[in-house]
């Protein structure tokens, strides 16, 4: 990998992020002492690019990661084109590009220069069940066709959420095959009460409704950990929206949600501050540890978490008042 370019290309952001992490891990396995540098292409300047791809003062090897190459500034594009053809022997250069028409000329140069090209094409809605099946297989287990589709129907079309759901199923079940009954046990609740419904109410400050739905969901077999997982996922989306919206209007792809959900995330973000989101993520992390054994009563831990999240949301609104 050193002295060469690894190109990750395609619009499926979650898969691209995972392939970037895997590529870094492979490079670190070859040179454990390597220093890792990361930068979004849109933030690069020529001097920074040269610094990233040169030898680190405290390391004999460097892993340089550039994400979103389709957004690279014009004054950096020429430098990048030169560097990909002359990567130093002690540097592993890993680049992601979303594909499409933006940065198309650069993509052609990167593709011709790359030693390894990893495609991450968009996954069509009818391909999601197959995606779930492959995710389960990667954990050394299997899942039936009906169960895979059932998971898609319950969780939705976001690949990041589906992958997280598969990981949760694998960690919480001992069987070699994930059945539809297991999927329903974790993701289906009476009156469509799921972990995501609890999360929506909790982050909207509807404490009474959230606790009611939480108790109902738990009574119908929804796992405690799915609630913290849903909350963490929603808070991540809100945090990304807030960070990007400082500069411009975020896109659905940038916060890893379907286009129809972008408006909902925007509405939620209006009631949260970055500081409150950070505090909420910490609270969810603590509750997650509690329901996994650090507390005697996981039900109470989740109810207390919902109350804590409402308080953090209120603090955001009070801060914004003139």
C-alpha cells in the first residue's frame, strides 16, 4: 500500500467510510508505527496536502486519508494530480471520491493512478435485503430471505442503520441463523412502537409519550440496547446537521438519512445546540453501559435517560432566547 494510491469511489457514504477505516487498518498492520493524517478534500490547501503526504517528523511512515475528493478546491486539484503519480515510498495515500459529475476529470486521473480501486455504488431499495444478508454473513452467520426483508421493513433504507441493526442482532443472539421471529422480537412492537418511535419522542421533548412508548416497547420484546442505539443514531444525525449548517444547508447524504427524512432532522436540530447534543451523546453512552450490566434496573436507566435528554433540550432553548 505504501508508495501507492488506494481509491474508494461511489456515493454510498457509509460503505465508503467503512472501507476507508479498513484501508487504514491494513496500512497500520503493515507499518504499526505509521502516523495517520485525515482531511476533507474541501478543506485542503496545497501546503497541507504536501505536509500530509510527506514524512512525519516523529514517524518513518505516513497514512494520508483524503475524503470527498470530488470537492477538492481548484488550487489543490493540480497538486493532487501530481502527487498521486509520485506517492513517496513511505506514504500510503487513501482517497475517497463520491463519483458523479462533480470532480469527474479528477476521478479519471485518480482511477488511472490508483493501485487499488474499491467501489461503493449506491444500493437500490430492492437490493437492501441482499445487503443485510451479506452483512450477516460477514459476521459468520446466516439470515433467511424473509428475515432480511423484515429487518429492512422495520429499520428503513439507511445502510448505516441497517448495519448497526445487524451488529446488534449478532451480539444479542446465540443462534447461527437469524430468523424472522428474532427480527420481530427486536424490531417489531405492538402498534408500531419501536425504539425509533421512542427516540423521536425523547428528542422532541415529549417525555410522557416517550416513557409510555418505552414501557410498551419493552413489554413487547424490544431490546433495551436498541433504544440507546436509536437515540445515538438520531443524535449523530442532529450533530452532523448542526455542524454543517453553520456553513451551508446540509444534504441528506451528508447526514446519512433518506431525502424524505432531512426535513425531520432539520426540525429536530432547531431545538438543539451543539453543546447539548454533546451532553446527550454522553448521557446515552452512560445509559448504554448501565443497561449492559452497570445498573441493576435497565428499565429505570432508560427512563432516567429520557428525562435527562429533555432537560438538555430545554437548556438549548433557554440559551437561544434573547
